[in-house]
C-alpha cells in the first residue's frame, strides 16, 4: 500500500511541473523520441575522464534501451520548453540465481543535468522521482551508482572497465548525494597502465610459474547467468587463460573500451574478472597472468589498460602496482541511509 501511495505521489509530481518562471520545467517518463536528445545531453554534461563519448544513438540503444528489463517509467526526463535538460535512470539487479530481476534492491544508475540548468533544483527532483519509482516497485534498499551485481544499464558508457559506482573525479557528485542522505558504502580503486614497450617482471614464487605456463586467448566467454548476459551484451570480450599441463590455473577477461578510448585519445582495453584456482592461491599467478596479458595486448597495438580493484583487495592492488599500474581514480558506491 505504501509503495502504491508513493508511486501516485511520483505521478502527481511529474504532471505538476516545476519552476517559478513563465515557462516551467517538468519531469516525465522516457519517450521513443528522446534518444538523440539524451545522447546530445550526455556529451554536453558528462565530460569527465570516466564518461565515454557517445557518437550516435546506437551507443545508448545497446547499453540501455535494448535491455529486456528496460522500463520507460524508470528513465525520468526533465524537460523545459520542449528541450531535454536532464535525466535520471533507475533499475534493478538480479536475484540470487541471476535468472530473474530482484525488486529488493534498486540502483539509480545515472543522473545528468545540463550545465546551464544546474543548481535550480532539477537534479534534486530527478533524484526524488527516481527514488519514488524504485519505492513504488517495492525496493527496501536504494543505491546510487551502478556496481556489480546492481549494474542493469550503462556498462561500457560510464565508469571505465567495469561499473564501480560514481567516480571520485566527478567532484560534484559526492556533496550532492551526501546532502540528500547518501553515504559511501564501497570503494574501488581504478588503475591504469600505459603500454610503452616496458618489460613486465614478476618475482618470487611467480617467476617459477612463468616458464611452466602458457597463455591461451579464447573467444568471448559464456555469461554465467541471464542477467550477466544482458548487462554485458554490448561488450565483445576475450578471455586470457593461464594453462599448466592442460589445466586452467588463472583467467581474466578483456574488452576494447572504444568509447573511452576516444575520450582518452588512445586505443584502450579493460580488464576484469581475474580469478585464480583455489589450490593455486598465494603463488603469484595473478602477476604471471597479468604480465602475459599486457604483452599480448601491446602486440595488438593497444596503448592503455584499465582495471578496477576493490579497496579491500590488497594483494591484487600490490600486484598491479608492481606491474607499473597507477591509480587514477576511485569508484564510490553510495547507499541511502534511510528510505523515509
């Protein structure tokens, strides 16, 4: 009952419009005619290092609109005199099986306002409308910033090699969200490595494995679930595997970050999902696999590699630093303190 009342309040607010001027702005659900305006606004408003450059509506179609769980009511558009001046988009993650959506937790993936119209209450109202949409669907927890497993949209458009919340380099986000009851719940370090012909040395136990293992590059890995297939569908991934005597000891996925490469002005690759067999942990296989992968990528004429690592993963963070990676940003996942 409470969710239904909140949903009705959300509908009334969108119909009412806002502003004291003769021409007021209003918030409404997504329309099929919106994508060109959303792409234009994205490129005008999101100019930080962690936002891809959208060259056409196909980018938005693949990463957002084509998802089977996309709902127009979840993408709220702020409009002034027929001009799109902002939008917010909310969605849901998977259940435990990964085969269905779960409405227990919701995530506000993006909130965009044209620079000319900021600090007029538009962002706050978009945020409230997105929260009301999620509450109306029955969520008990609201997050801000896509992160796995709550990553229904925008993978490949924002954040970098994988969705890790809102980037620290987008400096206006944190004070805006904290003022409205959100707090940082998790952080990820964003590492990058320039491929410049340097050698990739490993030491200790890892050196012994280096001569014994082979690097295999396989076709796009099969997604582990329906939801993962939906979330990563725009990405063309390859998998690196470290093989010893026919057994895979470690593996890691990669994808070409084309939209980010245009922002950074160099061909770029994202790395993710680095895993080591349980009985081969603490032997430096992460370093061996990463070093071999960097060599392979350099031969393919890529010049920049990015990887996100949870702040509570000191071993992997040290491995990347030893291989010449530098931390360039942080991804921060926000959670609403209270739903009242």
